[in-house]
C-alpha cells in the first residue's frame, strides 16, 4: 500500500509493509476506546476511574467509562416474559444510577469521555472492549458486579484473557500526597464520593519508580519491556525485581545443590544481564535490578507500596506471573497498595537479542 507525502516540494512515495499496516490498524483500533474503566458504584471503582482519567489525560487518549448488567440465568428461565422484562428494566435503571454517579465524579474532567451501559456478563463485556482499547482499568473489589465477578470464582478471566494490559487499582490508591498522579494538561478536579474527603489529581511530579516483577520467562520479559516503556513515558526510574524464596520451596530455576548465598549471587548476575538488555533498548532510562529474599507474592505486594505502577506478565514459571493468576491471585490483588498492571502474552522482536547479554534466570 503506497501513500504520498510532499517533502521540500518533492513527492515521496512511502510503502508500508503488511506488518506496518497491521500495526497501524491495530493502533487505530486500540485508540477507539482508549482507556476503559469498569464501574459498579463502589468507591473502589471510583478510585479506578480516578486513575483511568489521569492515565487517559496523560496519554491523550479517550476515556471510556463502562458499566454492565445481566439478568441472572435462573431468573430468565423461571420467570414469565413480562416479569423478566420488568426485572431487566430495574437492572437498567440501577446501571443508569451508576453511570450518573461516575459522571458526577468526573464532571470536571477536561478530556474526551464516553459513558456506556452494556448488557451482559461483566468480565465478558470488558474482554470485548479489550480488543479496541489501550488499557483496561478496574478496582480491586466491588459490590458483586464487575469486581465480585472478576475477583471471585473467575478471578483470572480478565487479566489472563484480555487483549490489552489490565490495571487493577486498590482502594488504598488516592491522588493525594505521596500517591499523587501526574497528568499532562493541568489538574483534573475530581469530585470524591461522600465517604471520603474531596480530592483532586495533583500536578506535582511523581518520582516513584515503575516496578517490573520478573521470573526468567518470556512473559516476564514482555512485562519488563512494558514497564520500561511506562517508566520512559513517566520520566522516572525502572526497577526490576526477582524474588528468591527459601530453597525449600519449589523452584524450577534454582539448582538444588547451591546455598542461599550462591543462589542469590547467580540470580543477581542473571538479573543484571536482563538489566543491560533492557538498557540497550532504552539507553536513556535509569534501571535498577534487585534480587529480594521472600515469596514472590509477598515481594510483589511490598513493591506496590512504593511504586507508582507495578507491572507483571500474565503467566510465568510459577513466580510473579504464575502465582498472580493462580491460587494466590486473590492475596496479591486484594493486598496491593498501588496500581498493578498485568500484561497479556504478545510477540516482541526485542526478545530475540536477549541471549546476547548472557544467561537468563530460567537457565
């Protein structure tokens, strides 16, 4: 496909490869909804909306606020049609109140924002939006709508299957003092819910690092690349961390015949290799790398207390990513004290030169 541009009075034909066209089309689709946040009327979801608004403003993307309702299957099958319609109408009215609350909360937001009410399962609705979004944002708990569903029996549904990164924002997040959100175009006045004092998104520069949890898997490296990108955009430090649990734990990347000291030195050396690899792709980014004693989930939760954003992959070797979407996912998501980004599987050509920088954690 050719396009024509005029440079210094001359016509220049630019040929876009199929892959370039695909990336361009994919970027256009993702920008359709921009930053999507799910709300359900809870304070947690309003905190998520607060973070999403600042993120959309910072990246100059549309903000899309979504709520969803679904008629329970047993009700639809056991009630006569008239009663079922009445019940759905009631659900719709409840959703409209949720959207009205979100509109009031974000009434002074200066950017492009859309408010949508969708019919269907909350997780399924957001997964559909993930195909045409840059990032999905949800709160860590809720009233049984988005968050009771997402963090209940199907807790892995959204981060494990979303086509774009998912950010989970805990109730502990706020835009005051240390946890201030940096935006790009002036303060975003936010009308806080009645249960909390009014606040607004502060404009002071957030110097806290972006943290990436890695475990030697390609999924972890994809997360590290995303974290590096986020750190560059925010003008801050990238911190990559790897957990070193007690040697009695099940570890696939630690030889059984080494002591704690040797294991830590080996991991630190390999993590440093990863740091140099990331630096080769982001030469102006300051990157720190640290091996930390402790279980992966405990280490990760602690990191969220001091980071403006913590990034992990959606799968891994049983470390950060494997545990995040496994049996301990509830603990990580419910106890995180800062925004947590889960990055989906993807292909990245930068992975191909990782081996040039030395052995990886998984070897």
